[in-house]
C-alpha cells in the first residue's frame, strides 16, 4: 500500500508545483509598477485619484472628497504632495502599483528614492506651462535609472495651451538629457486629469481613462525578476499605532513569507538577524494582509525593528545587500532654539530643549534629507534641509503638535573646493505678463541672477535665470509685489559654483517694540507714517518684538502701548475712530525668509512672531558697535 500513497503524494506535489508556477507566472505577467512624476502642480495627484475612480474603487454612491491622496493636513492646506504614496488598482486583470510623488523641488529626494520601486514612469506635463525646472530634474533621474517613460500631456482643457508645442519641447528635453533610442521613442498621451479623460489626440476627447490604463499595461514592462534569494530595499516607511514602524519596498528577488526569519543589512553593512511579522501588499488606497509576497511586487512589512530607509531585507543565511541609495545632500541650514521670549510657555505644550531635541532626531528617521546637529548650547540645534519649504514643513508640523520654538535665519550651505568658496546655484524660471518683465529682471539681477533666456509663453513671457540660492530668499514676495501678484516662479538646484560675492540684504529696517504690553490703536495711529505694521491693535507684544517694517533703512524702536489720555470721561474705553491699514501677515516661510541674522521667528501653536535676538535696545547697540569694530 505504500506505493500508491507515494504516487498520490507525488501527484499532489506536482499539482501544487504547477499551481504555484502558474500563480507565479500570473503574478509576474500581470503586474506593473509605475511612478507618476512631474513639476509641482502639473496634476499628478488628481490623475492618481482619477485612476482609482476609473478602477471603480469607490461604490457609485460613495462620497469621496477631492484629492483623497493628499491626506495630511498640511498637504490639504497647501494643495501639494509632500510624501510619496503607494496605491494600487486592478485593470483588466493586471495589478498596477502606482506611486504618487511630490513635485516641489524641496522634496525631490523623495522622488529619486521611490523611483527604485518602479519599472516605468508617467511623466506629466502641463500643456500650457510646458516642461519646467522640476520636469527636467525628475525626467533626468528616471532616464538615468533606465525607467520606461510614457509622456502624458495634461490639462489640455486650459485656454491658450499648446499641446503640440509642449510635445516638441518634451522631445527636445529627452534629447538634451541623453535619452537612449528606446526612451526617445516615447509614447505620448493627451488629456485632462481634472475632466477625467485621456486619449491619443487632444482634439478628440474620450470619455474616460481607458486609453491611459491600457497604454500603461501595454508599454510599461512587467517587473524583471532576477534569480536569487530574498532582497528588498526599504524605500519608504509608514507608521501604525498597533504595529509600529512599517517598512515599504519592492521585493527585488526571492519570496517573502509571514513570520519568516531574515537578515537586515544596514546601510553601514552591519547585519541584524530579525523576523518578518506581517506582510501586506497595496490594494486600492489601503494595504491588504497577505501571507506571501512574490518578487516584483511592492509590499509593506511589520515586525522589523531599528531599520532605516536604504537598508536591505535579505536572506537569513546568505544575506546580500543592495547598493545603498544616494541621498540628497542638504543645501540649507537653520538654527532651532527653545523659545526664550517673554511669552515662553504660554501657548505651547512642548517647550523644553529635551523635547525639541527628541522630536528633531526622531524626524531624521524618516525624513532622509534632514540632518540635525547639536551645538555648543544645549538649547540650540542646527537643522539641515533641502530648502525653505522642507524646513518650513517641519516647523509647521511641530507647531501643530504643540511645540513652541524659535528659528533663526536660514542659510545656504557653502562648500570649499580647492581652497575656494562655492555656493549653491539654481535655475529660476519666472512667467510674467510682458509689461512686468523689466521689473523682474531688475530684481533678479540685484540678487546676482543672470538671465539665460526670454521666450514668449501664451500671453506671458518666460524668463530663465541662473541665480545663487541665497538670492532666492524673499524673492517670491518681492516679485509678487512688483508684478501685482502675477509672477509665477519655479526654481531648482543646479550645482555648486564659485561664490558670487556679497548680496544686498533687506533694505528696510524694522519697527521694534519698546514696551511689553498691549498695542493700542491710538499709538499705532500716531506712528503709522513710520512704516507698515505686522500686528493689529490690541495685540500682546513684548520689548524687542518686531512689530512692523520701517519705511527707511535702519531699525526704529517705538512705543505702541500708550493709551490715550482720558481728558473726556465719555471717551473712556473707546480707541477713537482710528483707521489703520490692515497689517502685513506672514506665513511661516515668509517670516523665515524675511528675518536677518540678528532676528528670530518665534513659533508657537497659536502665533508666529518676529523678534530681535537681543531684546534689549542697549544690548543691541553694544553688539552692533562690537560688530562694527570687528
Ligand atoms: N485645468 C486643469 N487643472 C487641473 C487638471 N488636473 C489638475 N488640475 C489642477 O491643478 C492643480 C494641481 O493639481 P494636483 O493634482 O494637486 O497637482 P500635483 O502634480 O499632484 O501637485 P504636487 O503634488 O504639489 O506636485 C489643482 O488645482 C488641480 O485641480 C487638468 O487636467 N486641467
Ligand atoms: Mg500631488
């Protein structure tokens, strides 16, 4: 009786094996991994949302908001994507993993990293704006990593757009970036993400995204599977209050199972024996628990401790690491200090240096381009990032979590090469109506910008400059004022170049409060010809706080807290009919760009205040004369 049993086992095994092979084949050939890349605001997230809709992830009557993917508060408020996100749709039996990426230049490092998970990219370009600085940057990364591109000329619904011209410009861009023959032969799709259609021709709108989805399956190659044992590079992370940190990456080789022992190869080559707990693959907007993951798919793993982005999850016995990823160097630094203003601790929950330090170091675990250094003072930390917005988003997040802190003037990072000083330089484009172009050129030139080109763009002109990063600080605000809000500005880091010499700083001085107290309409009205206020009457202010901009160079200390002498009893409690211009209100990033070396931005959950570092007028004078002597 032994023989038939063995035979039966064998048959069962073969059956299982064939099933497994079929499953594997099915899984491989019906999988696509794509990243959506573009310049900021060219419509990536809107497109991904529509793809989710097209794949009918939402029941017809289900209420879903706009841009469900930009799901954190800051993303919603700013209308931009900050963190790359993974979603997945099923299209006619093919699973398409989609990675939405941020378009803002400060988060460019995020894009480069997540490209690791994709085999192809959808390069979105706004049909009106054409290729912009960040289009160039992300395309360059995708091409150099050998990703298969599909060009999507988006927003063809915009009036005055020129999809054909945009197409030609994109071709030139591919060519200039050294695309290979295959890449140059890219497929182009036209349409409007917002209006929910794409097709081969912009003149004849289709009714949905079928053409786009079909093209993805047809053009983007299926994942190439290498032979070998488990290899997965951790490219992103997620948190769950139940399971803690979750590692996300694409399984390059091998086969992962629940509860499987693995070796974690750290970026520095150290090996840690660990165990996978749970496994998830992406499904729609969420994750689906699974007991195994096959090579080619993107997955999330719980149970791995102490990992960093860039580490490799490898075979338990014979671990082989994947090459470490290059991480963008910071280009800017900013001092973070505990709040020591007279209003310390009034508005925040977390105010101590220990709390702030902990929070900053915790951030570096997931925010790769961010670095934190201790300083000589226990109350101050130096934080390095990729730009004003990168640092601003961190400060804003902390403030919303209840932190109170102060930040100093952001500084660009300089390098010394062959004994010479080098500074970061960027490519800047400004789109403005032609009659404003003179003013833009004047402002940019003052800040050591050199014009590279000037081309008509619809009824506007596009000016392109090369400018030191230093010169960009506060420039947006100046240009908006000079062009009645019409200038559209975009910039992107180019390289380090020899130091371009001193640059004019803020021309006007500031108005500084002499007193601690409540600002009165009476005194503000009396002194209103001295400058423009940053505060309303009735605001709590302190000595040394910056309350406005002086109309002239040089700072002016003034008292805004005097109440009107009550000569007439009936007038008591009334602040007369003073008419004051509304104060200038700063966003956090505007404030960061506005302050000078001897000033701080005080940030609390409730307020953003500008102040002198030295609050006392005499101390400032002494420090000033010392600096003058030096
Ligand atoms: N006219 C028009 N507007 C669109 C279209 N697609 C998106 N938009 C608008 O463009 C703006 C930016 O869209 P998003 O989808 O957030 O752009 P994004 O590329 O994800 O932006 P970032 O993540 O910040 O880089 C939004 O106001 C959209 O409503 C389109 O096809 N036509
Ligand atoms: Mg987006």
